[in-house]
C-alpha cells in the first residue's frame, strides 16, 4: 500500500505499483479488503499515485462527497457515492487529464488542491472542465512553478505544501538540489500565496527538505551534513 484515505466512513487504499484500489467495510479498520480495479479508466497508462476525498459542501460524510484518484500519468478519476459494491449508489463522475502529479493533494477550505507538473489546480475548477494551466491557481507564477518542476530532482522528491489559516498563506516547497553532503545537503525555494489577496511571492534561503503544518504553525525539516536532521517552527 502506498496511500490511504477515509471516505464516507470507510478506508480506501492504493496498491503500490498498481492500478488497483482497495477498500474495507464501513467502519472497519481491520479485515479483508475488496479490490477496486481502475486500470480500465487509465487511458494514459501509468499507475495509481494517491487517493483523496473531497466534500463539495465542506462537510465530511455527506452524499455529495467525492472520492478522487490521481494517476502517475496525470489523470484524475472522480467517483461519487457511498457503497462501491453497488453501481446504483457509487458512480463515476468523470476522468480528467492533467499533467503529472508532483506532490500530495492539499485541503484548502472546502476545496482540494492538486500540485501538478504545470500548475497548482483546484479540484472544483477541474470538475468544471477547466484543466488548462491558465486556470491553475498558480497561473500568475506559471513560469516559476514549471521551471522548478522541470528539475529532475523535484520529480524524485515530491513537492510538499501547507495551508495555514493562522498566517493566511499557501506554501509549497521545491527542492532545487540534493547533494547529500556538505553543510547544506539540500537547497530549496518556497512559492507562497497570500490567501486573502491571492498574491504570490518566493522565499529563498530556507533550506527545507519538507514542510508541514500543525494548528496553523509552519514546520520544516532539513538534512544536515552526515545525514542528521533538524525540525524548525
């Protein structure tokens, strides 16, 4: 298993190096899983990359909740419903073609953001058919976003992102080099959006291997010479 998500009271899993998803019975955290093949929908090939859930009305557990699979080839497969064993209550909403994913989805209020190679996409916009990079939330910094993702190291080390309501910002960390030696084994750039004004900026000089959020505060970790690590707030 390479990824998991909770959707409408049950756990879903993505098989490692696979085109199959799996799920448990409602409310179960152990037991036999049921296979849910998705290869037939993956017209661009590739493997399943991650699974996420999205509530259209912002409240988890409702009948309008969407289950979202993203493939390594950049296809977004969306289902709606509760019981995957019943075609009448669990239906395919659509398959949307984007560029390849570069990081995990990020909850953004009632929406879900997808970091892809050519831009940061809003799931609500994708569902409206707006899949071009001109519709991406990162459209204003498209050149920077795409240039940072063009480096091969970024594809091997996924982009990490956080949403902080405390600081009114979205922050995405791009590793620009990773030598594994020296005083600063990795160097990185952060692209940051003010969620009030929607303006973007770039942070430099913060050598972060990954970033995370807890209770609105931002944390980042780096790797020092010799393989040790530090976590900063």
